[in-house]
């Protein structure tokens, strides 16, 4: 009883009803309601901006992992498309070889080849076009990660001796994927890529089609082979020109 009377007396003196807790002190800032603790944290974060903001490293790291995942997905798509194309082409070659043996290399085998090879060529051209796009996108993601490394060095310059990859975006703009014109000096590098391999097979298929048509028209074997070879060379040049023009049309703006 004595304790209850004391609580009632304190309640009358403080002006608050007995049994209710005092509301926590709050600071109203427009629609944002902050407690004193949250206000202190907000002020501490607000004192820093740019790369000095402790949240900047988390944002940059998230973007870095996003670019890595996007690159991996691009490579997986390119390899999957190329694998499908090679499988279809291999099946076509085997089927035509068996058919040629069964028909003693008659005109029927040439007609069947003329029906099957264009299908392979269509799939291979689509694979080549997409591979060129993926190569260009990959060059963009590499530039993005270079910019992120540059930001990391601004946050912690002491780690620069431990980075082996480029951390200046300008050094990446000379790469073939960034719109530089095709030259003999970098043609070797282009031919060793996945898109270069697909382009070579495309050229062979195009030559085979025209050589087949020449044979069906009654031309000699030598002339048919010569026509096929010339068409293959022209096709290869067209593939190289397409890739170079694509890079030049989609050259990303250089960072300042």
C-alpha cells in the first residue's frame, strides 16, 4: 500500500497518469521521424560524401559483382550458341557423307546438300552476329571494372602496388572491342576469338553452297572449287568488315 501511494504521488507531481511510460523523445523533420540515436547516426553519415562515404565501398562492390556475373552469363551464352552450331554442323557433315556413299556421289546428294547447308549457314550467321555483340558488351564490362578499380584506389591508394589489372579507363580504349579499326596487326587476335572461328566456318559453308550450285549447273570440278574458294574469301572479308563496323558504330564515349 505504501508503495502504491508513493507511485500515485509521483504521478501527480509529474503530471503523468500512473502505469504509462513516458513517450520517447522524437525529432520530427518533415515526414521523417528520427530518434536521438538515429539522428546522431544520420549526422555522422551526412558529414562524409563521395568516396569518403562509408556506403560508397558497398555500392562499388555490389556493382563489381554485378559486372562479373554479367560477363559470366555472356560467356555462357556464347559457348552454348557455338556448341549448338558445331553439333548441328557435325550432324550435317555426317549425314551428307553417308548419303554420298549410298548414292555414289550422284546429283541427288548435291541437291540434299544444297538444302541442308543453308540451314547450317543461317544458324552460324546468327551465332556470329550474337558473338560480336557479346564481345563488345564484354569490353564494356571490362571498362566498367577498370573504373571501379580506379575508385578503389582513390579510397585506398596504398593497395596500388598489389593490382596487376589496369586501373585507368583510358588504357582500355585502345582495345579492339572499343571501336578501333581493324588492321593486319590485330587481325591475328580477331581470328583466334570464338566469333573469328565461327566466321571462318561461315565462310567455308558459303563457299560450299556456291560450289555445290556450280556443280549442279554442270561446271567442272576445278571451276566449282575455284568458285567456292573465291566466295569463301569474300565471305571472310565481309565478316571482318561487319565486326569492325559494329565496333565503330557502338564505340562507348571515353571517360574524362
